[in-house]
C-alpha cells in the first residue's frame, strides 16, 4: 500500500510539472494581442461591424486558463465614432480546456460576457438598423463556422492551425441591457439586467438553459426628459433544456418555462403570465417556430376583479411561418372560474405590420353575471336568473382594431340569436344584423321598487315614473357621440314593460354624433306599430326626436297589459295614432319638461265596457223631467266617433277638440296634462242630438242643455276619483237656460203688446224705421 501511494504521488507530481511547463510555454510564446487584427477582420468580414477593442487581450490563469478582453464596441458601417455603438460589452472572457490545447484543439470550457449593451432602432420609414447586419450574417453563414479555425498559434508557428471544438462547459451573460427605439410609433422598449446561463453547451445533445431580464415599455421617446414611468414593467424568466442543431439551423427548447410578473400603468397589482410547453422549436432553415402542447397560465389582478388574482388557463399549439409572417393557433381551450370554457382555433397573418386573425370560437354555456360583477358592470335586473345561461359559437375574424363574428349563433337565457356582429375593440364601432326567436327585455330592466312605481312604469312603451325619479343619465352620451352604428334586429317575439310585440324589425344607424332610429316596425295587439327617431349628441343639451305611429291597435288587450290589476279593460276599439315629438336633455324629468310636439288619433269600433253612458244620461234627463225610462239598454256604450289631437308645449299637453259621439249623444271637451307633475284637468260636456238613433226622447229644450263632466287628478292616483258630474257647471248652464227662456217669453209678450204701436210708427216714419226699432228691442231682450 505504501509503495502504491508513492507511485500515485509521483504520477501527480509529474503531471503537475507537465501542466506547469505547458502554461509557461503558452503564456511565453502565444501573445493574445496577436489575435486582435485577425479578430477584427473576421468580425468585419462576417457581419460588417467595425469592432473596436479599447482594452487589452490578456491571458487569465486562475481558476482556469483563458483569454479576456475589456471594453469592446461594434459599430455599423454607417455609424461614426461619436454615435452610440450598435453593440458593446465591458468584459468578455473565454476559458479554454488545457489538454485539448496541447493536441492543437481549442476546446472552450467557459464563455463569460459582462455588461453587454445592444441598441436597436427603427427609423421613420420603418427600416431597422439590424436588417443589413442580419442579411450579411445569413449570406456568410456557411463560412462562419470555420472563420476562426485559421487563427494560428502564434507568429512563430506559421501555418499551424488550431481546430475549434464547440463543447462549452459554461456560458454566462451577465448584467446586459438592450434598447429598441421605434421612431414610426414614437415608443421605446428597454431590456435590462439580462442574465443568461448554460451548462455543457454542445450541439449534439440538450443542455440546461436559463435566462432572466427586466422589460420596460415607454409610450413616448422623451420619457427620460419628462421623467415618465413605464407603461409596462415586467420581470421575465425563461428556462428549459436547449438543443443546438447548428448544421440544420434548428434550435430546440425542451420543456420551456416562461414566467412573467408585470406592472401595468394605471392598474394596481402584478399581472402574472406563465407559458410552458412540451417543446419550442425555432427552425431558421424552414423559417418556422413551433410550440407543442403549450399552456398559458394567467393571473389577472385588478381592484375591480376582487382581492385575489383572477386565474385563467389557455392550452394551445403554435405553428408560425416566419417568412410569411403567419401563424396557426390550434387546439385552443380557455378555461376559468364560473364554468368559463372557450375552445377553437385561429389563423394569424401579417404579423410584422398589421396583424389579422380568423378562425372559429365556441363558448360552452356559462353564467355571465359573476364576470360582469367582477368588472363592476352588472346592472340591477328584475330577474335574478338573467344572464345565467349564455353560450355562443361563431367563425371569427378581425385585426387589432375590430372583431367580427361572421356567423354567430348565441343562446341567451333560452332565447336564440343568429347573424353577424362586428365591434370595434375601442368601443367606437358597432355593426350587427341579428335574428332572434324571442326576447323578454323585462327580465333585464330594473325591478319596480314599489307598487306605485310599478303602476307608473306602464307609461308609453314602458317609460315611467320608476325611471323618472332617477336623475342619472338615460344614455351614455359621451360614448354614443363617438359611436359608429349600423344595426338591424329582427325578432319573432319581444316583451317590453309587459307589452307583447311580434314580427319586430329594428334598424339603427349613426355616426359623427348623430344616432338614428331608422325604423321600428311591429305587429302590436293585432294592429301595427311603427316609429322613427333621431338623437343629436353634438348639441348641448342633447336633442331627441320621435315619430310614433299606431294603426288599428286593439285597445282592450293593450289596456289590460298596461293595467296594474287583473280586472277587465274599460274600453275596446281600434286605436290609430301618429305624431311628431321632440325634446332635449338626458334625464327623464328633463325630457318630460322639455317635450314639444303633437299627437293626433281616433278610435274605431270603440265602446265603453260594462257601462252604458246613454242609459246614465237618459236616466238623468228623465229625472229632470219627472218621469222614468223603461227602455232595454245594452251593457256597453258603443262609439260612433272618438277623436282628439294634442298639442304639447314645454311638457304641457293640451287638447281643444276632444270629440266622442255615441248614438243620440255627443261629448266634446278640452283639457290639459302636465307631464312633469302628472296632473291633468279635463272638462267635457254631453249633449243630446236629434237623429234616427236617438238615445231617448228628450224635451227639445233639454237638447240645448250640456251635461258637464270634469276629470282631474294625478295619473298615479285612484281612477275611481278621476271623473265626476260637474254640478256647478250644470247649475250655471240651467240658470242660463232659464234666463234665456224668461227673456224669450218676455220678448214675445212685449212684441205682441207693441205690435200695433209699431205698425202705426211704420205708417208715420216708414217701414224701415219700424223694423229697426223691432230689432233693437229684440236685442235688448235677448
């Protein structure tokens, strides 16, 4: 054992002497400075860069043999010495394996690069300063592998070439920076603290690879002078097992893992994005980039999304053609909380200039409510189950400015819609053409807060007091002023504010602050409803215009739908109505105060149900004449004529020509309605008219007597208290009638007594004088 140990120690000693002798030889006869001219020449030939080596090339001995260089800069041919260099580094070192060096081989054991600086820029015409460099490198790619081989061992060994073996035990890039200035977009990107490491770098097998850096984005080029914070600041790490197939120009990263943690301007909290996969392949010979079995994990953090980050997961496969600037995203599967599941595929094009995409997307049924709630956009709706069943599928295409669903099929809470939908990603464009089977809008409107408001909401097409008390804006005026709108919607059935619409057609358009209701048509309670209108958002306050039209709409079911109780409607008939309305402002109370326009309508085949007005009036007349009526009466009151017109001025609706005619009776009157306070006052008078269909026999003197009715109150009040017989007006009418009767009788008696004196006066003064005197007396008595 002792002898064996002595032999081992002797061997080690001999090896040490050999190594020491080799180091002395290399450092004595090989001067690294001799490599400078050749190195500068090789770099110029292969890349076109003008390399400047300000520091010395020197040997390093500990912990390993190597060559180092300080302060190197590389400039593009068009750059001057005063320009910022395209590429620079503070320190670079190559450590060599000693034994291969003795065999005439250069085996790189370690490669270290400190303080690298890379400056990229794109000019106003869109040309990058790196394009010429990359083109030159690609043209001289085949000769680059042997470019360093002719480097001689020294001036004394002319022609003794050293072979380069690419088997690097360690590669280190530390504390590097890179910048990219885009003059066409006016933006700048910074990559700082670049650190890269690899072990056992070998083109024949995969080796572990790891990198990290900080990425910052600025929206202006003068951010340094203005001391602006970055729009995006992200910490990035990338690791995996790298394989370099240099002969085929293929680079593989097995089990890649990309992790990012980003801060976005205006948003609190870090946004997490992690990308992993089975294999990432960059094939420069085929100009292709592929990611197999990729998985993207996202954690979105925002105060509007809650305290915890919102997790989203996307699986995908990527195949990109770098030459054609296209890519395919296959097997897309996006999942998230609350049963979110979206699948499909996308084809990307024009990735270098104006990216576009097309493909197919499908969303499985899920509830939209929690997502709107996270964003603070969930409206208060009458139905707590609204928006809980949403699904869609459609071909999709678009670019960075718009999204088009060209063949949309969407299910919304049991309703089905088909067609197309295009929207601008900035929210300023909306274009749609949809068809649906049914839509119950009442489910999505705010619920009534009380019984009074529930009753009051049954105004014109669902506009009512429940919303009038809310002084907030009715429409988002600022958004609508910027919106380009072109839409068409066809529905088989529509329910709004308890009203039923069928065969609905809606056409909208708008641009430059002018939004228009081109057409609204519907079958409405066996009649027809149509309307057009406009909204001018360029004026302050905004202006509204509406032209509604009803044609032969059945009044009985319409009134029953509007009624707050389940009782029968008081009227029947066919209502025809049209008009022109305009108003201004953006709150319901202001719209009512500022309403102006006209409405005119009439009722065909009408009747008052469960009451006979003729019977009531005839009974009243019989009582006045001291008799009783014995006629058989119908249960209802049929209209022969019912019409009126309204003139609306500053929220006050007035009518002076209300006319209702029933057999033997004519009812006329006038009134007004204050839309702001909802108070109304109507005065009407019923008169008996002589005709073939007289309601009842009436003393001719009573035919001259109007039977007054007055209706007043509030629309939200009790209907039973609205109308009453106007006794005061009736008493005044009777007093006038008695006064007229007394005057008539007195006049007749006086004329009889004066008849002979007047005849004598005519004989004396002439016929004309007697007639004038008679007319004067009649005028005094009447």
